[in-house]
């Protein structure tokens, strides 16, 4: 759990208030995403992944553990807000094809890149 908050801070993470947000399969963030790098370092395949559901809930999977969170995505603003363990984290998000990049609003060096997983 010690790594959960920093990793989620990069997410994604996802990690989100408004009309174009959580809930609704409209958000391109709905689905399963595997982290490929964190703060510029490659991550082992399958070590960390998230599942964002269209109801605004999600599950982070890391090291055989699962951690619940809620998320909202504001496509217009290009932000995602993730709430986990009572902590709210805000990220800018860039989605290009099957790649999702989260950058912490508080720490621009805190960056995670994720790739869409096939269901």
C-alpha cells in the first residue's frame, strides 16, 4: 500500500467533475490500462494496471493486491481526478490512440504512461 499513493498520483491514476466525466462509456478512459513507464522508467509488463469502469469506479492492480478508487474525467479540460483512501489527486491526461499519459498537476515530473489492454 506504500507505493499505492505515489503510483496513483501519476495515474492513473485517474485517475475526475462535470458533464464529460465519470460514468458514461463516453470517456475514452473506460477500460483496462497497463502501466508501461513511471517517471521515465520502464515497468515490468503486468506489474501495475488499472480498470476504469463507466460508473466512475476503478480498481488498481499491483503485486497481486487490488485497491479501489473513484475517478472522473473532464475531456474538455483534459484532466482526471482520482480519489483513493480519502486522497484526491488531479492529473492532466493525454490520450493518443491506445496510449494514455498522466501527469500530476502538483508535480509535473510525476508522469505515468499506460497502454490500453485488450479485454
